[in-house]
């Protein structure tokens, strides 16, 4: 690791939290079997999003590390499948208890590297512990069935694990997406190779070590940090990998889906969104304004389900836009390690450049800046800061209304009728999430049924749980990564005729 103060508070916090979780002298690498294996690929530098300073550097796993990890995972899959389903459930439950007990250093490590406020990271660590406990209960309950065929045969239908599943997770919520994806993969009887973003691998390494400490056999959870084009591609090509799960951009998802198709293996893809938050004039406007702020500014807008389009009935449009702008101005920005911080910086320089460039493009196209648009004063120089930003006078043809920003930027558009609201909501290639705010129950049902989205809320936003299927329509992805539907996705169906 870099010198403790090289990146300021974040570097020191990351160093101390990583030591607490991984042991004195530990350095980032691939988690294979029961230890960290140094990478042999190109160097990767982790940067403090709050200051732009270097936190640490490590060598990515590369093709050699990927091959070694795949072999270990295949051995781990055999050991995991040999356990009884109740034994696997007990191991997952114990893992959840370990995560809960380590939530403080996990949260500090996550905040230091990803830029997420530490209070959000604490909540997400607790959620990951709950995910593991939830899926622990499923290991001995995903049953087959008997089919009464019109012959003298006795036909049973069984669900068999794929073996080794590759999960590729993003930088915006590293620990949360690791838990969300790895837990059901293991509950279905598979081993998992986790390829976290090269920008945020540290909590994934700690997550895997906690699994081993909880009694999950070696090789069942393998973590291989590195870039997508090098380490990710090598893992996807490994013959041991029987399925891939990807969370990230539509562009990368298309490449991964095509690679999986060429190999003839299934892919679950959870991609981007441009979700519409629809507010009618009969809604509780105070609650709708608060909901609109949470929908887009939580996590600095770096969420696939972010409500990045605010569609407001024209009669209340100006009033609601003003209320959202006033609320945005009260959001407390600060260092991610400050427990009072409500919104931190954008996670990395590349994303910051993309977001600020899209804001500038929107203003040049005729949008009006109502709030934000610049880095707020009083924050560290060099960080990837942007105040909560609200654009009005946005037309449906503008890129800011069509394309995913993945940052704290909200585009407000007016509508007159229910039909127009639905048409605007569906005027995108994405279909991940959406919401409607109204006092009319009939309207709520009509809009929810007609907006093309995998998750839709009524008079609320951002509620998700592992027991409920989650995924998108259109360019937002293929398959479902939670609920009992995930167990079906992560198993093969076998018919036995006797």
C-alpha cells in the first residue's frame, strides 16, 4: 500500500481498514483459495475521489491470475456441491454474521475508495449481511417437481448448479453489488468468481476472506481484480466459467453478452437506466419533491435506478421544480468519511468528466440551470465534486433527456395528460425503473402497467429487496438477479425419466 498519508484521510482510512480486515502487511491482489496472490499484470492506481490523490497501486491479476483463479473456483464448486443444502445454508448464515460484525471497517474502506458517504456504506454493509441470511434460508427450499406424463414413466425435474459463475460488478456500490450477486449464486449451489471494478476491489477482497472465515470452502468465492479488457476477458474465456453475470454499462454489457453467446453460455445482464419519475398534479407535492431528490441525488446519482428524469404535470411543474431545487441546496456535501456527509464526490475522474460534459451539452442545447452545475465551495481541491444539479426547460430530443448520465443530474420535463406522461416515460431505450406520484389509485395502476420498466414504484422510490425480482427491459438488461427467479437463472433444469 502507499504511504499512510499519501492520499490524506482516505488513504489512511483505507490502509487501516484493509489491515483490520485482511491482516497486517496485506496488499491487494487476487483472492484465490485462502490467500491473496499478487497480480502479474499492469499496475492499477486507486484514487481518492475527494482529493484526486493516490491511495494505492496494485498489479491487476491478468491472464495468468485469471487462469489460476478459474482452476481454484472449479475445485471449489465441487466442494460446495458436495455439501448438503442445509450445510450450505449454515455457511451462508455464518458469513452474514461475519459481515455484520465487520461492518465498521468495511464501511470505512468502501467510503475511502468509492467516495460514498460512510453512513450509506454502513447501511449497505448491513444490507449485505441480510442478503446472506436471506439466501441461507433458500438453500434447502428450492425444490423440484414430479410431472405426470401420459406414460408409465416417473418423471422428476431437478435444478442443478452450473458450476462456476463469473460475476462482474461495478464501482458505484462495490460491496452491495458483490453481496447482491454472489449470495444467490452460492445459494443455488455454484461457486463464484467475482471480478470487481479495478477502481474499487478492496471490499470485495475482504468479503471473500470473511466467507472463508465463516466456513465457506476454499475456492467457492474467488476475487480477481483487474480491468475488463484484460482480466475480465480472460475470465470470460476460461473454460471453467459456465455462466456470467454482469452489472454495468449497456456498452460493456453488449460486449460481454456477445462473448458469452459465442461460448454458448448464459448471461444475466443488469445494465443502465434513464428512469422516469412521474408527478401528477393531485400528488402530495412535498413528498414527491423529497422523493425526487432521493431518487437522483442519493449515491451522488451513481445508481442504475436513479430517477434522472422528472416528468411533472404542467400545472404544478414550476412549483415542484422550485421545491426540488430548494431541497437540493440543503444537501450536505462533504468528505465521504465524515458521518454527517449526505452526498460525496463522483467516484472517479473519468465519470466526473462525462457527467460535467453532459451538463455542459445540455445547457448548450437550451436547457436552463436551476441548481448546481458546478463544484460547491469549501471542498478539497482536486476532488471530483459536483453540486446536486437540476436542469429545466429540457426537451425530449436533448441527450440529457435520453442518455444515462450516472451522476447527480436531474432533467425536468413538463407534460399535460396521462397519455403524454406515459409516452415520455417510454421515450428511451432503457427500461429499468420508474415511479408515479398520484392520489388516484386507478391512474397508479394504469401508469405502472404501461411504463416499460422492470421495477416501478407508486408514491415512493428506491425500495428494493433480495426477495423481489430485479432487472430491466430493453437496453437495461436481460434476466433477474434476485427473488426466486435468480435461483432459476443460476441453475440448469434437468428432467429425469424413470
